[in-house]
C-alpha cells in the first residue's frame, strides 16, 4: 500500500479487519454477490480496477474470476454512511458471479416459509473449476 491509500483509514473495519462488499451489476442494479475485503484487497481493487476479495476460509486474497474466468470489472466503489459496508458497482465478465454457476449468489427467495430457487445454473461448476 502507498500514501495514496489514505482512503482506507476512513473505513470502519470489523474486529477481523474486514468490511463487507456487495457486488452490484452497474447496468441492471442487480445484487450479484457479497464477499469480504481487507485493507490489501480493497487497495488492490482500487488500483487494478478488478475485484479482489479476502477469503476467510482460505485466509488469503481471492481475485474474483482467477479460476472461473468470471472477473468483475469495477465501475465505482461506494462507501455507506456508517463507513462499514461497500458496494462495488461492477461489470460481471462472463455473466456468472456465483460459484454455483448462476448469475447471482442470491438465487433463493423465501416463499411461504420455504426457500425456493429463482434462477437456473448457467454453467456447471465442474466446468468452471476443473
């Protein structure tokens, strides 16, 4: 990180040094996914213009699409009023944001007390991650 990363000091990081980041389609406004960012991933995202997240399970940086090819090109990075949540306005390259092969990770809707799937798989995850 450089001196130009002072914007990172304005963020209210959680106790793990993370902030939630919601990826929103810049054209449609659809919410595609939510992931976590740390200081380094947000700095890299701002510099490179593509989404870089922090994987809590692997404890490492995660460049969205490095395996699947479905990268996220950044249009804008927005910070909420409490400075504790981000929205990444993105162009979803390849049209798939979810590791299940769907356009969005939010593919289930609560209907009559049950979760119902509301979208189809666009690509078999085995094809994306083999």
